[in-house]
C-alpha cells in the first residue's frame, strides 16, 4: 500500500458516572436481571447526569483520544461527531465539541446513521484524509439515548445507555500496511418502521421516543452484518479467516454470537462490552475498541474488523490494520 493511509493514532472513551443495574431496572418496569441477561447479555448501563449533554461526553472522550495520540488539540483540523442524540437541532454538536476543546481552526460537523454512525464516520474521515482535506481528524461517537427512551417500555428501555468513544485519525505517507484498508456502507429505508424514533422537528415538533420491533431487527442484523463483512473483503487479498479481532456494535450479545457463528469466526475473537454499558448506539464501537486497545488485546499489526447496524436501516464495516 502506498500514498496516504489513514491510521488510528489514539483512542479515548468516556462513560457517565451513574450506573443503573438490572436490579434497578426491575423496579421501574416488569422485568428481572435474569430476563435481561438471557435475552441481551446486558448487566448494567451508564446514564448521563442531569445537565450532562452529548457534547460533554464527546469532549471528555475526545480529550482522552488526543492525549493518547500524544498531540496537542490545536493539531486537530477536522472533527466529526456521530450521534443520533445531538444537544440541539442545530448547530451541530461537533462545533460545540470544537469550542470545548479550544480548537478554532478547521471544520466540524455531525453525521447521523444511528448505531452505524461511527463506522460511517470512519469511511468519511478516511476519504477526507486520503483526499488531503484533513491531516489530523478527531472522530467521536457520542450518545445520550436515555433522553429518547420510553421508560415504561421494557422491551427497549433496558437495552440502551449513554457514553462516548473517540479516535484520532492521521494521514501517513509512504509504504506500509498500517491503516484503514477498506470500508463498505449500506442502507435500506424500507425498513424504517422496524427501528425509529416517533418524533422530530418537521413531523411532531417533539423529540419523540425510540420504537423497535426487536425480533425483526435481530433477523436483519445477523444477515446484513454477515453480508457486509464478506463484502468488505472483496478487492483485498484477505479473508475473514485473517481477522484477529472483530469490534462490533454492542447491541445484543445474541446478535454478536449469531453473527460470529454465521461468519465462522471464533467467538473469542469478538470484543464484547455490551454487558457493561448496554447499547450506546454510535458510541458502542469506539467504546469497545478503546477497551480492547487499553487492555492489550489489540496490538500493532493486528487485522481489526469494525461493523455495525442501526435504524434506517443503515449498516457498514471497516477493515483496519492496527
């Protein structure tokens, strides 16, 4: 591989201090720890404090990624925030992050692909860097999904949590194999009614609440993710058997296990963090990535596959040489 390659130079994560266990959820809705764990693998989730916004979570994760990269915030010339729960209808949460980090140059914008947002953002960032529009880019997935949940609906409120994860991406010139190898993105708007929020500025003039048909989502998730993983290897000299680690969207433990089985990948190669923070939408892939880098599982030279599916439906995968 020659020319400009997009490498991951640093990782960071942030989870709100408040932890809500399954036992606490059982006091809110008709559920139990056994019921939640059996169906989802989730044991707890983090919930943002009153007055703690998506931008606050993003800034905290961004700062940690910048520190991990060993750079100064002033070196960042582009910020992308993947989120479905922005602070405001406008401006973009990314510009609030830019201001919060003390950055006054470059550009900042949000990307909205729900749970696939970080993977979508990674593809966009890779093209911006390869095209010369950015040299050092901060990509953040950040969500406060607790603000759009129906806390009386046990089929959804037990699944989600709040958090943020971030990566610093840099362009590296010259020969080498490190960096983003390939990305594939897909969507299918005909599946809107399976996972959506029943509100918005132009429809109800309200934020709305999350609605989901879980069984249908599960079926499509396993099939779509398996297919996109196969597609991302097309045009490379690699195959799924070469994967060292899969870092998936942390939606549901059963989806993670079923997808790995369909791909014929050893479940031990799948990074799983859903038990600790639930489904954090666009934040879940970078949260899991940060965990696996921090604990030493992901090492330099490893082949890492990132994949996610979210409402819309949107889905995608990226192949990265660490």
